[in-house]
C-alpha cells in the first residue's frame, strides 16, 4: 500500500537543527492521517505522497515552512501576582491575548480569526514581573527531518471524520491538539511545569 489521501502513516523521525544538533529523536513512531489534515507539515506530506513502507529521506524546512519566523511582538510582561507559585523559567501557560488587559503593555495586534490560544513559555522571572514568550520554541529555526515510513494502512471512516488517527490526537511536530480545554490566559491562568520546550509529537 502506498501513502495517499486518507491513509494512516506511522513515521519514524529525527529532528535536528540546520547544524545537525539533535532536537528530538523519539523511540516510538509518529502516527498521522495523511491528506491535508494538518497532521504534519505540508512539505513533509508532499515528500511522502505516493511512497511505500521503508521509504526514508531527509528534508529541510525553512522557518516559514515549519514553526514560522520569530515574532518579537509575542513577548509579554505580566505582573508576577497573576501566576501560581512556585514559578520557574520553562513553565508554559495556554491562552489568548486579551484586548481588555489592564496593564500598560500594548497587546498584540494579532486578531486571531480562529482565536486559537497561544502557548506562552516563561523565559524570565523577576521580583514582581514575568516575561512570557508566545513564540513556539522552534520559531525562526530552519529544521531538518529524517523520516522513515514504518507502516501504512487505510483510515477508518471515524478517523477521517475526526481528522486524526485513533489515539493520535496529541502533539504532532509541535502542533497542538485543538481540543485542549484549559482556561484562557490571563484571567484563569493554567499551566504545568515543563523541563524543556513543548514536545513535537
């Protein structure tokens, strides 16, 4: 069976930066629904289209083809009192910038049409202020993916309707699950300590 629209693909991968420093090399394969369902990057889907089990390749994605350019406007400074304790650099919070935020910092001009919440990473903690970065940790980076097709099967009707494989609705190359129900930032800040950047699968 070849990879085509509405097939479920199991993909082993290794992610490195442009200098071949390993960013992620998971033990288990990534599983996604092929065919424009945003399960992986379009350039990787194009590369894999029509391929068989065992196919492997290395492909480089420029920032615009991966996690986007770094946007300095996504840096925010918030009062520390709005955050839980203990608060550490590397913790992450989900939310959307609010137009009625009462601080003096200008809120971002991004009027997200689909209102998708950003993930903010704590990059600095001062006595009474917290610096948050809404960019993906890999924004602005050219990335290299080594990929190898481990398995291909036809998707079920339910998987096609849900736009993802059964049990595969978690992160895929850093793309968040849209069904997260965490409170919006900043009124109900929610987050969990994280030992590193957001996972990519």
